[in-house]
């Protein structure tokens, strides 16, 4: 379809960046400050709990540019660079931050909804990418954003395409919402199952202190292990991310044999369990599988070695249960970043356990549930990916003039 192409800036009555607002300029109420985090891919993210404001006096003093319902906001930062949303009516007076560009279209040339859909297409995102700069964090300047060429069919044709996309995407979003709920349900069902398993206090179950069932070793603190010592190969250094899954993710850091021997007490062997000690992954745990590279733990990990009467996989699943997670976060220290409590506190945490034989039976049953859960998660994840691909395909057709009522 031979639609004319026009530079983005030429389609706008207003094409300007938001205001430079520093922390000292902000207040607890007043004029709402919309930031790049509010700009989703084609949608406005309200994020009311993180809302920022400036006072009316500051608005006047800084000569801020008020934004209005129907304006398009384009984030000049990732991810992705150039994403757009249309400002809804929030009932508030608003401005936006300097890393957002305000687009107020000439309605005789472009309707905001048409551009907003185009901004989600691969064609647009590739054009923006070609005009970005920055080695570590990509961004596009307002000047370069204004140079991006936009297809400009007639206004009636723009409205026709928008109406079709509204209908199609409403169906897609409904399917996506159902799939995401199914994904959530699958996870919650498994969590509920674990909760039920470890809430048992039946015949043969005993209450024991964690410290009586296994040994704890926290990774090395201080300057005894730091990045300047790491090598490109050698003995692996295990990190927090390795406590999330039962398979070994990519290994990034290594130490030489001399350093490994020096830190021998932190050696990690197959069959031992590691647990994350801080942050959002606090309490995540996994068992090191057979054949895993020889290595040591870093300071963000706790290594646990079970006694003979405790199955290490039973312990892993107990740690993953909500029962333990509630306990560990209750005891976690740290204002901003939760940290694992001291070993003496950990050792006093109590666990209900059955005989070793019963533990192995329970582990086998949980493994079976994990397999079923993972199969469902894979199906739903693949369906979400397929929906994303379908959306891209529809957008490609729309902006190449191939989208019809059929």
C-alpha cells in the first residue's frame, strides 16, 4: 500500500519534551508527574501507589507544560525505546518528565490511536532503534524521534484501521487474560499442595529443629572473594540465581585452583542444597544436580548439608513452601533488602518431618506434581508467546495496508 510517509514531528501541533523535575521539586500532592514508568507499550500504566507530584506553585515557577487527555506520550528510554501511550482522563492536572516526549497531533493529519497502534509494530520499533544512542542504556533524542517516518493514510482510513484493531485486540486481550489467569492458577494450585503436605502432623511425624537436621555454611564475606579475583575459567562461583531453579543456569564467574583450595570450606558438591540469603530471591532453594561443575558459593548463598535422617529434596520442597517462606521473611532483617537471619535463629526453626522412607515417598509425589505443573506452565507460556506473535503479525498487516474486514 503506497501510503505517504511523514516525519513524526511534522504531524504534531505540539512536539516537546516534558519538564525537568528534580526530587527537591516534588511534593506529596498537587500536580501529577507522569514518568516513563507510566508509559506502557500502547497503554497508560497508572501505578497510583508510585505516583509523584509537584505543587501548583512549582508548576508556575518552572513554567511546566500541562498534558491533557488524548496526548500521546513517548518514552525515549527502554524498554523498549519509543513506546507510546495515550493519556486518559485521570481527573488530575498533569505534567510529564523530561524523558517523555509529548505528541499532540494535528487531527487533520493523524489520530492518536493510529500512531499508538503503529508504535507497537516492529516497523516502528526498528526505525526508532536505528536512531538510538548510548552504549549501556539506549535512548533516542527528541530530534531523532521527530525524524521517524510514519505512514499517513487518510483520516477515514486511519479510523477504519483503528476500529478493526480495536475489535481484534479486544478479543486477543480477553484470551490473554484467561491464559494469564490459568498460568496463575497452576502456580497457586501447586503452592497450595505444598502447603497441605507440610501442614501435616500425622502419625510418624515429628517436630525437629532445623539445626539438628543439617549443617549451615554461609558464603564468604568481606574481601576474601571479590570480582577482581575472578577468572574466565576454572572452579565455578555459584550465585543467587542458581538457587532459583533445579538446573544450573549460566555460570559467569570462576576462581583458580589456588583460590579454590583456600576457600575449600565453601565448596559446593552435587546433592547439597543452596538457599538465597537476601533480596527478592530470599528463601529460594535448589539442590545441586549430579555432574554440576565443581565450585564454591558466594556470600549471597547458604549451603545446607542434610543429616542421614533428612532427605535433601524433602528439605528443598519444605523451604519452597509458604510455611517456610512466611517464617523466613518474618525473621528477615534489613529495612530495604530482607536478609536471612543469623544461623542461630535458623537453627531454632522447627519442621514437622516423617520417617526417611515416608519423606522419599512424599518427594516422589511432589516431583510428579512438579512435572504436571511445569507441563501446564509450558503450555500457557507458549500460548502467550503465540498471542504476542499473532499481535505482531496483525500489526504488520495493518500498516502494510493488508488488514480488511475479512
